[in-house]
């Protein structure tokens, strides 16, 4: 995609895994799915938080496509939009956002009341809900832990989308409730210092970092060690 599209933060994300299932990039999402599955020997990974170092790195696109990839594999999957500042999942899946995660935290209601079905078999969605004036305080609530336990009991995989970790503290708070964290960075604009800072913040929160996605990497590059690569067309 062009740089203009890459810099747009809001708007629906392109679900390449659905639209182009045989494309190389779709296979890369399935490769990430497999690597997540085998990233832990002793503990099954049932929830994964996707965050990024900076905005416009493509983390919401990747989280949405990963949710579809898990659903396509027959896993009962939930995409949880935990970005209470600039949510996008309701636009990607074209559903209303009158209630969602913020509603669930504030009100004592069953999580089933805010779950939205998607067009994909095995995939449900909880949108962000109304944007609160105090996202970090809301995500600090003890009630969130109980919510996540119920969700992970009900679903095979919970994919969480969160704000960039260098912008706000939300991802650190959310990482405590995820079995694993994947850090997304855009190769066209990242730098080592920012990545190290993002990694340090996650480590301080006790996060289990299970991988880094190098997004927007030219396809002539090959996989290098523990990293993954994507064609330029993966980012919107």
C-alpha cells in the first residue's frame, strides 16, 4: 500500500486472509499462528496481545487478520478491541460500537451481552465500546482480570488489540492479562532505540513477549531468526 494509506490510523483494516487466502502474505499470517502455538512448551497460549512501538505500525490490521486466521483453523476465537482511545474493529467488521469492553468493565453484566457476531464462522468480536475519559484507569480496574478469565474459559483464543506502548500505558496494563505479547513495528519508520524502549516497558510489566512482527518489509527479504516478515501490501 502507499505511504498515504499506511499513515491513516482510523478506518477499516484490510482482511487479506479472507480476501486473498492463497496470497503469500496470508500464508505468513498462518505461519505466525503456528509459531504462537509452539511458542510455549509448558503453558498453552490462549490469549495474545498485539501492540506496537508507535502509531500506524499496522498492529490493528495484523490483530484482525490473526483473529480471522485462528477462526479459519477451527478455533473458537474472540477479537477484543482493547484500544479505548482510537478503536477500529467496529469499522473493520462493520458493526455498531454502542457497547463493548468499556461497557463490560463499568457495568456488572455478562460478557455475552456485548459480544458481536461476525461474518466469519468461529469468530466473535467485542468492540471497544464508548471511549471513556480515563482509559488507563478503566484498564487498571480489578474487574478486567475476572473478565479475561471468563473470556479465556469460553474461547480457544482471545486476540487483543491495544494502543501503541510508547504513546500510553494501556498496553502495559493489558499485557498482565495476556498469555503472550506480540510487538508490531513498521520497518520503514522504526528504530532500535524505540524498539528497545518498548521491550523494556513490556518487561517491566512482566509481559511474556513471544515475538516481533516486522511489518512492511520488502518481500525479497527472508525470514531472519525469530522475526516474521510481510509484504508491503499487508498494511492499511
